[in-house]
C-alpha cells in the first residue's frame, strides 16, 4: 500500500506543473481575449505597437513556461535545459518590455480606476516581484527543487493583469483587490498541494509565496506615500 501511494504521489507531482501552467495560460487567454487575442471579433480599439509587443512577449513567456514544464514531466530534461537559455533571455525581455509599457501607460494617464501615478505601483510591482523570483530561480537552476518552484511562482505572480480583464462584474467592480486575491488563492493552492505531496513545505515555495502575497498590500501602502508619487512623477516625465 505504501509503495502504491508513493507511486501515485510521484505521478501527481510530474503532472502538476504542466497542469498549473495550462491553467495560467487559460487565465491569460480569458483575460486578454477581448482586447488582444480576439479583438477583431469583439471590435475593441486598435492597440499601439508597444502594447502589441508587450502582449506578444508575455504570451510567449506563458507558452514557454507550459512547454518547459511539459518537457520535464515527459523526462526531456535535456531539451528543457537547452530551451532554458532562451527562457533566461526571455525573462529579461519580459521585465524590460513590462517596465517600459507600465511607464508609458502612466505617462498617458491610463488606469483602471485609481490615479495613474498611484496605479503605476501595480505593474512595476509585478515586474519587481517577477525579477526577484525568476532571477533567483535561474541562478538556482542546478537545484531543480528550488528552480521549478521559484519559476512557477514567478509566472503566477503576473496573473493579476489578466484576471483584472476578465469580463465579470465582481472582478471589474473590485479591481485590483479581486485580481490580487485570486492570484494569491492560486499560489496558495499550489503551496498546499506541493506540501501535501511532499509532506513538507518547501522553503523556496514558502518564501516565494510570502513575497507575492505580502507585496500586494504593501503596494497599496507605498502608493499612498509622497516618496512614491515623486518617483512615479519622475519616471513618467
């Protein structure tokens, strides 16, 4: 019986990352279908070139994450490592394009509700958290147990932007609280599942989840300060 339970747990572990990566891709598709992927169907306004570039870069990151997790689940770690070089370069591109796009939106006064300069803390916070987690994950790529968990949370940490655009009244009426909250739930579900299958909380997953969850209220607090407003004004000039 113990052997069978161990085998079941191993199979569950191997399937978990591709499945959660697929869920993340579906969330992105649901969030940006009207304004990006299927915009010709919904007749939404045309996007400037920078936002098209941003959409392409982010889409390919989530697609690459799904491919990489699938390769590992199938035992193709050799190909996973080769693609990892592209992944490292693409992570840098995600941050660079993400920061440029966020600053451009702040400069144009784009915001889902809060004053644009205050809201700028949300996308720039996303890029900071992603940089910390993905950068650490890539630095620890030879420690696969740390690497895969850090890359997982790094990718999931960018879901609020997609969730915020899902056309549901409860989401639209409570931005950014609901997008942040649902992202936290997804991440904490991963923490609970990983802890159950391994019978312990992995430190990489625990600290990564704590960083993401704690960053959300901290951003609200930071946005209220004069220091942030001076910084936001400076970067958008």
